[in-house]
C-alpha cells in the first residue's frame, strides 16, 4: 500500500492537499520531533547526522518531486504554485539544518 502511495504521488496522480498537508507538513513535523528529541538526548553526533541524512534526503526528494508533480491537481493553480514555492523553501531549510549539523561536527 505505501509503495502505491509513493509511486502515485511521484507520477503526479495524487491530490495536492494530501501530499502537501499530510505527507509534507505533518510528516515533517513528526520527523522534526523525532530528530529534535534525539538531538536533545545525545547532542550532535555523526550517527545522528547520518541517520537524519538517510531519512531526510529520500523523504525531501520524494516530497519535493511529489508536490511538484501534483501541483496542478487543484481547482485554482495559485495553490499549486504556492505549494511548490513553500516546499522548495522547506527543502532549502532541510539543507541548511544539515549544513548546521555538519559544521557542528566538523568544527568540534
């Protein structure tokens, strides 16, 4: 079932609201909570950095691609453009957080 959801959204066959709000917003909040709790518990470590990269790189790639592909599955194209823009900014933020973690590891 999960495989079908992933592929359907990658092909642009899913609804924009579901990939943006459920998989993008809610999913990223959940992942943030997990990684933030780990960061608070153990601090920045190479293990946490690689674990977050292994999860966040494919997740971010899937969300960015899926939102882009599903952006026209709305009544008003403005919402698709807004979702694309916000998802792109979110992806840049994921990269910035990864860079912050890496710099903390390299400089310590």
